[in-house]
C-alpha cells in the first residue's frame, strides 16, 4: 500500500452543506481508521479558532491510484456540493519515524 494526500476544497459559504453531510463524511474516515489505513484527517479553517472552513486534508494508505480515486469520487462532501474539487497526490512520510 502507498500513502496519498486528498485535499478537498470547499465552495464559499459551505457551512450548512458541510454540517448536513458531516456524518457520512466521518463514517468513511472512521472506516479507514478502523482498517488501520488513516494517518491523519481534518478540516482547514480560514484561521485557527475560526469556524469557517476552507477544505479538508486526509492522508491515508491505498492499494493504488484507482483505489484512492474511487474513494475521493464517492466523497459525500464532493457529491453534495461542499467541495468544489478534490486534489489527490502521492505522499511520502518522512517524519515522524514511527
């Protein structure tokens, strides 16, 4: 398996749609975590302490490019208009050494 970073970019004023779709979004992350494949995940606020969110970052293990693309394509935030688009990139973990 290889690591990938998935960066979701929110549309402006996404708060209501984000809240409505959050349970489905978190269920998918919980599944990745339970499988031991999730490294880190969380939202990117405008500033620290701000409730306005600009997107999300997920770093997780996937079998290949097709597997990460399939997960990202079925993301509830993307399908329901929270994200304008998603970037997927290979990721190489250097630190920490654990």
